[in-house]
């Protein structure tokens, strides 16, 4: 189980990518996903996987910000990386900001 907190000003959809833990292969195809929608300020406990599939391979965040669909995604590419440790070792995932693509006229 993972506790997820939406500290942004926008409703977000959080998708957890779940796989079986392999000490040598983080490139394996995720076993499945678990998605949850969170309103601003909402905290939710999210159950995912099973006894053999309890490793978070990645996280995707989606929000609509001022008419723009914003998606941020991270996947574990290296075991024991900072991202791997955060999503797999911490009980609380706190979402505080989504990065929006900024485009300026030429």
C-alpha cells in the first residue's frame, strides 16, 4: 500500500506501474497498473500488486491545467536510484508540483 497526497492546486490522476522485483532487470514489462484520481489536498491509501508483484516500476501524473493536459512520468531505470528509493521505500508519495510545458511565440 502507498499513501498518496495531492498538494497541487489541480485535480490529478496518479497511475502506479507495478511489477515483480528483480535484482538485475528493471526493464521488465510492468505487471499492471493502479490508478487513482485525487482532488487538491486529498490524501488516499492506494493498494497495488500482490505478494509476487509489489515493486513500483514507475509513476505517471496527469492533470488539466488551464486547458492543457499535463503529463509527468518517471520509470525506474536503475535499481537503488534516488527515484527507485523514493517510490519503493517511502510510505508517502507527496505530489507538490506538475511541470507544464511552456511555449513562446517566435
